[in-house]
C-alpha cells in the first residue's frame, strides 16, 4: 500500500493548493468541504482510470483515441464543483 499511499499524499497536497486558490478567487463551489471534494474527486479519478485500464468502458481492441471522451468526463466533473 505504500506506493498507493504516497501517490494519494502527493495528490492531496496538490489538491489542497488548488482548493485553497479556487476558494479564495471564487471559482470553486466552496459549499463543498475540502475533504468531501477530495474524496469524491479521488474516487472518480480512480474509477475512471480503472474502467479504461480494464477495458470495461471501451474494449481494449477499440483502436481509437479516447482523449475527447476523457475531456468530456473532466468537464462533467468540474461542472459540478464550479461556483455559479
């Protein structure tokens, strides 16, 4: 678990920096606690990455660049957190 925990720690520090900046400049929906937003974001990222890696979202032999689909998921996730 050490490599996983180290990766999560790095992500947590970077996430805290982004959360703090976005909260102070008003671009983030600060009604969501940092902890809740972090846990949900980490869960989504791990889930999406594992689904793509396992070929559950798109078959492994599906020879197409899925970059646009990943950007679409990113926009959907960020839309839920951006202050309106």
